[in-house]
C-alpha cells in the first residue's frame, strides 16, 4: 500500500515538474515574442533582418582582413542590401532601391558618425590655427606660432632623415603642409609688424 502511495506521489511530483517546465517554456516564448514585437516597433523589420544577416558575413570578412573592421562592415551591409534588392526584384519585380538604400544608410551612418565628427573637428582646428597664425593678437602669440611651425617642420625632416639614414631619395612633398604652416606663421608675423606702420600712416 505504501509503495502504491509512493508511486502516485512520485508521479504527481513528476507531473508538477513537467507542468512547471511547460509554464517556464511558455513564459520564455511570450518574452521572446514581446521582445521581437518591441524591436519591430522601434526598428523596421527589414533593418533588423539586414543587420542579422550581415553579421555572419562580417565575421567571415573580419577573419580574412581583421585590420579594416569598418570597411568590412560596409561591405557586408552593402552586399546583403544588394542581395535583398535582387530577391525583391525576383519576387515582386521591384528593386525597392529607396527602401534598400534607406536601410543601408541607417546601418552605416552610426559607424561613420564618429569619423565624420573627428574629421570636421580636425578641419575646424586647422582653420582656427591658420586664422590665428595669419592674424596674431600680439608678438608673443605670433612668435609661439612661428616657433611651433619651425619645430614641427624640423622634427618631420629629422625623422625622415633618420629613416633613410642620410641616404636615398627623400620625398619632399610630405613636407609641404609643414612648410605652408611655417609660411603662414611668417605672414602673420609680417602682418603684425606692419600694423604700427599702417596706423602711423593713417594718423598722419
């Protein structure tokens, strides 16, 4: 009698565990569906699909060329986007160029945002330095700009000579930007020196 009672007790415990496992599976399924529904509301489904399909291709390309991850990412997104456009044309006879391009740009822009920002900041900094060198406020700032431009040019020339060990051809084209910076600083110093003369002539 005790064995029969133990059997049914074990059977009930196994059934309860199975029921709990089914409930956990259902909750997990509902959570996944809810998550996918949330993703589809936040992002278009085609964007998510292109991104997911691009990742395996990106992994393969990164193994072949790990030094260019951004270019590899661009290649994978463009390839999958082109494949999507081809499949769309095969099924519905429409290339959907606008939708495909929009999705590709949405995926690619974040990857190039920081690069574009750094490039813009670099251009602004160069413009600011050049403007300050051309129109220095006083002799000290003009002299500091001139000294820095000269030292930068000297350092680059000595570095190149060190690589060549004083032998062989040295490409002088690479020195032109530093030479232009030095010329800009000299022009700014000339402008600053001529200011008192111009003010004296105008007062007379």
